């Protein structure tokens, strides 16, 4: 590991040496044992932010406070940047909301290690001495590819539900197995996920869905093993799904960028008999669910509609007037549901592109401004209906996509 430490970081460790040792801790140490060196470096020591500012005063190192409560600062020099946290002890309130109620700075490195989650994340590397400090046998677990909590897993999970999701993600990213005792404890404390915000749960889920892209050692489709853990631990309840076990038909096949929407459709399909799919989409994603922004919810609903309309064999023209701009996403999902429907719509999609056939409202030579200027008595709420009808007529070849002809045709559209 020594050969991967930059000269600037060595110089920083020497400056710290006046009052104590400087350690690298967490993901960088863990990953270096696995032969990965492309992650951010997190630092730790007994020194407080104020003490560090004093030590680095007058040097080229810059210090920026990140969290006063947690004793976290950013130290930078040129393009190099490190996050430093003071050794601390944490106290949590009842529940699993992830945020410590009380933080106490300490000088004992072992006390700092006790607040961490998994053994492979609690390995410290003393930069000056070039040696590891490993209280929980994390080096051995990393080599054996095991995710295990420090001390007893109940202690780790009882106040932090997010650690359950982090456990699943780490196992998936690194290709590790989860220790059985740790897994059982996660099941017992899964209710703590109720205390985690929807945005954090979505963030972790997206990281899990793309976990096979994280490192060079990540196994292809390792995220599927993670999703199986979701089923076995019955975690979908905390994502507002009415069913606890999901049948993963689509998500396992689509491109990584489309996995979330494919997973959503898998959830909706698994729960189809429970309720209307659009109502369920709102239930899962809306403000009383995961709290996804409204514009994203509308996008996801549009893709769900497009998927269902394709299965309903909607006529080509109507289908592409509604869904042309989103068809690349839809086709990636549709090809694994029905090759016949995929070929049908995909052929027509490329026909439209190759022949430059107007299919979107923005392809028309006029818009709402022309309607307003030439037909001021028409209410704005009818503009979309009028333009869609004009687009349909252009598509059929009954009128040309020319400004004057389109303006004249407006008078013939009934609204």
C-alpha cells in the first residue's frame, strides 16, 4: 500500500506527527487489500479540526469545514483532496434514522473503530509507520470476501437502518458473501428502514442496481444477488411495495441505465392483481412513498404507460406520436418481454427516423404561437389537441408540413 501514497499525503502525515499519527481508514484501505486504488481517501486521527488548522497554518494545505458536529473537514493541496474525521464516539436515539444524537471526540482509535459498521471498513492504515491497525480481523474478512459487522450485529443495526442497505450494496460491489449471523440480525432490525428518508433509500437502491459497474473486480450482474437478498429479507415493504417478493423478469436483462424503471415495472407486474399500476406508481414514488420529484414521477409513469400500451398492441401511428422520444428506453425493456412486439415497434421506429417522417409536435412547422396569432379566440387549453390532430394528418399525408397549409387547416380541427 505504501507505494500508492502520494508525496503530498506523506508530507501531511509528517505534519500531523507533531501531535499524533494520521491514518487512512475505510473504503480505500479495504479496496487496497483487494488491489483497487481508484477510490477516495478518508483520513482519521485524534486531532480536532481546530488543532489541524493550527498545524497546517502557513502551509500550502487548505482546510475547509464539512461538519462541525461530526468533526469532519476537507484537506486539499492542488488537485489532491482528502476528508478527515476526528476519532469519535456516537450515541443514537431509539430508531434507525442513521443520524447520531450525540457525538463525543475521543483520542482512542479503538473507540473510533467501535462506531463503524463492518469489519472490512474498520481497518486503519498508519501512514508514517506503514502498518495496519485491525481490531476486528477485517483484513482476514476482506481476503475471505465476507461482510461481517464489528462486534455483535445487533449493536450495528439497532440504530441505523441505512447500514442494512449498505451491507447489501458492499456485498454486491465487491462480490462478497454476507455472514449468516449478520444477515439474520439485519432481518430482525429491518423495521429501522422506516426511519430512513425516501431519497436515501432510492440513492442506495440505484447504487445497488449499478453495483456491477463499480469496480474492476465487480462481477457481472452481481446486483441480481443483491435483489435476491431484498426478497429474502422482505425489504420491499420499506419501498412501499404491496408485495414482499418481486419476480425479476426485466431488470436482470436491460442496460444499467434502465434498471430502475425496469425494476419498477417488475414490482408493478408482481403486484398487478393488488391495484391499478398507475395508482401503485404514485404510491411507491410519490410524497407519501419515496418522495421522488414530480417531474421524474411523470417520466416513470409515461414509460409504464408506454410499456402497457405496447403490450396492448397500440396502433403504430398513435403509439409513436405519444412515445417517440422515449422509445429507446422502452425498446430496451420491451425486447425482453416480447420479441415480436419489440420487432414490430422497432422496425417502425427506424422507418420514421430513416424517412424523416414528422412524428413529434416539435416536428411541425407551427406551434402554439401561430395558433394564438391567427386564431385568438381559441383557448390555450385546446392547443395540444389541435397540434396533435395536425400532426396526425401530416403523418397520413393528407396535408403537408408547411406553415401556411397548417395554419389554414387549424380552422378544420374540431375541439
